[in-house]
C-alpha cells in the first residue's frame, strides 16, 4: 500500500500534534528526544514517545452510522465496524512487523476484506477513540457485544498459513515424510482456510 508518511503523537501539553517525526539521539532520555514537526506551521512539539502512531493510509469510509467520514486513521486508533451478519466489533488498528501488514485486532486488514467477511468489499468503520485516551473501549469483549445471540462465529488467523491464505508449493505432499520436494515456486492455496487466511469457531 502506498501511503503518505506522517505521524501523530501526544505532546506534553496533552494536545495531539501531527507531522514529521524527529528523533534526536543527542537528547536521549530527555523530553525533547522525540518531536513532531508540523509542516504547515513549521512548529515543533516535544512528544511522549509511547503515543507515536504512523498514518495507516486508511480513511473511515462513508456510511450512515459514521459521524466523521473520510477521517485519517493512525496506528493506535480504536474503530467500530460491523460484519456481514450485522455483528458489531470494536478493535485496535496496529502494525504487525512479522506479517508486514495492518492488523484489525488480531487479524490482517487485507484478509478481512478480501475474504468477503467485511462488507461490501471495503471496511466501513467509525473511529471511536484511541488506545491512549480511551483504553476502556477495548474492554468490551466480543461476547459482551453479542449477548442476545444464541450462536456466535469467532474469527481466528489460520494457524496453518498464518493468515496469508497460501502455503509453499509441495507443503501438503510432504506431510508425513522427512523430505520436502518441489519443482515450483508457485504457492498452493491453504486447504485449512480455503485461501481466506481465517477460520471460524462457533460458540453458543
């Protein structure tokens, strides 16, 4: 995903500031070690390093229930969205270094919309807070948001392909053997999740 590189962080004045992130090693351990430079005003603000979040490249999409459409999102934001069954979720947007992708809760963002689990091929969501100002929002569990449902589907990252939807060529033919032979570099579709990268479990 190509996206503009910019950051957000909370200044020591308790205000949120946006712009380029500056790290000065010569001030390591001091309050001005991390700063945000506002490109429009030219002002620099000392910021709390734990609150730094990069722009995700995603915007909240237009939908009837969204109060602030087309708003920029940053890692650390908390979003609310509904799946194809109308079930509501509250999750954090984060970055996974191992998978090199944006995560919605514990699942890759790309996996959610490509699998068709999120409608209607785009993630329609509302930004309702962030993990620094509103950590209590994440205390609402999936079970608490669906108390009226008799049966609930819970999503998990596929443990076989780790959410990628594919496995190396020859993966299945090598099961039960001590060798892995393949003449092709084209990956195979994961049979456990049928290429979606996610699996479901049902609770009653």
